């Protein structure tokens, strides 16, 4: 990876032309599963939409359960806030580009830049406070 500034994360190696539309599940939650193919489109969408990036492991039931907590917390935002899930087991290059050390970790993507929110599992009430 090529870093142009100290502390900057170069996500350009993950660029792709695929679209990353949010899907709305039956409960009104806006969620997307992130892959290398749609990551660049997701990053570009952060210019107009807030994205909460959940980096998790499908090998960890607690991590998967926590994704449900994050998704439920977005329902009141009616699409203004999107949860994007990155499974480190199937998308290790994205996790590496984001310099993820352990999972779950949650960060915001704001105007194309990762903003650390919290690491580990936190109560639903605390998740809501972060989102507010």
C-alpha cells in the first residue's frame, strides 16, 4: 500500500466500479454487506450519506449478534444512516487496509474517511448515543 501522508489510510487499492446500494430489510433497516467489488462505491456514497462500518467475523457469534444491534439502531434514521458490514473472514484486504487489529470494531465513514467510534461490543443504548 502506498501512503501519501503519515497516518493516512490509502483505500485506493480497493477501488472498483461496482455500485453499493443500500438495501432495506423488512424492518426498515438500511444495511449493506461490503466486498472489495463495492467498497469504493460505498466510500464515494459517504460524501452524501453517513455510513457506520462494522468490521466483524462470521466465526464469532457475538460479533454477528452485535451487527443486529447496530442494524436495529439505524431504524429511526430512515435511510440517513447506513450500516455497512465487513466480514474479515471473507474480506481480509479491506480489514487490512483499515488497519483492523481485532473485531468487532465500528467506525464511521465520513466524506470518504474512516472515523473510529468504538471497539468491542457495547450496549444498544450506547450505540444509539454514538449514532445521535
